[in-house]
C-alpha cells in the first residue's frame, strides 16, 4: 500500500472473520485488502446516497408555481407511481 495509513483495531464477529478468511483463500486476496475494498465500496455508496438525497431535496417544490397542471404535484406524482406500479406487474 503506497499511501499513508492508519492502523485501527476493530472487533469483527467470528463468523464474519471466518467468511472473510474463506473469501481471501478463494480469491487469493489478503483479508486486509478485502476489508479496504469493502470500506471503499461502502463509502462510495454512502456518497451516492447523499448526492441523491441532496438532489431530491433540491428538486422538492419545483412544480409549485406551475399553473398549467391539472393536478397538484402530489396528485401527479402519485398517478405516475400508480402507472409505474401497473407497468411493473
């Protein structure tokens, strides 16, 4: 590992550690690298969720001042959801 690192002691349940060791043996990837990769993926997913939530909050109320809609924005969104649910079945 070329970048600076912090050494941190963590507690991992025995069953999880055994599964991690088995994965390490199967893939020939050290357990430490599997943990680092899992952490990177977790942090990336959390960043994606945070960005999505920000965009959702930012978009809230964007149709508020429209006068060309026959329904309120809540009614319109609900009807779109119903349509999507029907398509999914």
